[in-house]
């Protein structure tokens, strides 16, 4: 309490205005924080438990039917056929060209 009185007597009017504004801002945020916490807890309690029927309504089952006569191939499809592999030709920049 003594420290607050000494600060109040020695501080400028602008400094006191800033300190009072900060204190009022923190005081005003307390009810808002309690209200938001209450609403979030209430929302979690109301939607936290789901029954299997509720889950089925949210995520319908996925059915895959393979109508092809070919057997299913695991993995990505292959690349289309290209030119025959004749090896790579490398060009070294700054090297003397020799054939």
C-alpha cells in the first residue's frame, strides 16, 4: 500500500493514466474470461459423448466395389513406355570437349 501511495505521489499524470487504464482493462477482461470458459466447458460436455448411431450419421460407410476382371494391383500405376534406355549423356561445363 505504501509503495502505491509513493508511486502515486511521484508519478506524472500520464503515468497514472496508463496504470489506471491497464488496471481497468484487466478488471474488464475477467468477466469475459469466465463467460467464455463457462460456454466452452458447457459445449464440450454437451457434445463430448457420441453413440455409435450418431457416429454413423456423421460418417457414412464407404463401400468399394471392384467390377474389373483384372486383379487389383497394389501401388501406383506404372509409367507409360518411353524410348529404350540407352544410357545418359553428360555434358560437363568448362571441360575440354573430346569425342
